[in-house]
C-alpha cells in the first residue's frame, strides 16, 4: 500500500469527522438561537467529536468508504459521506414552528458550504502569495503529489482540496428528501397533513436503500461539475 495513499485517506477521515461535527453543531446552535435549548443543554453546541459520534455513520461507514478502496473494497462507489447522532430538536419550543425548523435544518448544510468557502479562501491565498502556489494546487486537483517540495504547503493544499470535496458531498447528500436526512425535514414541512402521515411511515430500511442507490447518482451529477467550477475559479484568479 503506498504511504501517500494512506496519508490522504487519514486526511479524508479526519476532515469528514470534523465536517460532521460542524454540521451537527450548526443545527444545535441555530435551534438554540431560535428558542429550543434541548441540544444546547445536552452539550451538542460543541465541536468535540465525542458529543456527536454515531458508531455506524461516523466511524464504520466512513472508514469503509475511505480506507476500503486501499484494500480493494469499493462497494460504496467512492462516496465521501457519513452522519452523526441526530441533533435533538423540540419544535414546539420555536416561536414560528415551520420557519424555525427549516432554518435549523438548513444550518447544517450551510455550515458545510461555509467550510467550502474557507477552504477556497485558503487556496486563493496560496495561489496569490506562495511562490509556485499554482503548481501545488494543480497537482492536488489532478490527484498527484509533488516530490521534494515544502510538505507544509502541500499538506495545507491537500486539506483544503479534500475539505471542498467532502463538504460539497455532505451538502448535496443531506439535501436529499430521504428520511432522516435534512432534505426530508424541508420536504415534510412543505407537505399537506395527509401526505405527512404517509411520509412518516417510510420504513428506515427503505431510506437506507434509497440513500445507497441515489447517493452515488446525485453526488456524481452535482459534485464533479461543482469541483470543476471551483478549480476554474482558482485558475481564473491565478491568471
């Protein structure tokens, strides 16, 4: 196993864990701001992974997705997603239930976009300030490593690149209208009462099956073009 591939896999795993913590912390923080202190009182307004870890969604599945390909296990088609413990929200504590529940729901995906913007800003600074910065960025996005150069800058570029890919993946994946993903809360709040009753009866095994089938398709459709646009924007800034 190439040591470089293992190092990149560790980067991905740590970034995914951090991004999931930010996502759930954002849900909890927004709920607290809007009047529901349930998650705050449970210590969920926190970036400590121990407050958010789900053994399956935060550890097992991400490990299989990220480290599995190093050993020939490619069942998940290269997806880089996962989930943490759901943030507890009691909607009756909100002043305007539907609006505030939607805002609390959207806080998670929006936090992932904020990480994307921060990573993009880091790459922009490297392009404009670091000598040869464009070479670091080009090689990172082409999936290669530069030999005999500053490991610190190259590590930062790789972290920024994978922060972009992982958080865009989480953003698109979580907006799928499949229970219990964030998109399902938004859809549920928009459905009439009778439709909500039917929607709530979707078995969890159906949800997981849909996520495994639709997840790679949706990510393949949106992720590639989005990352491509970000690289084009960086190239435009450089030139």
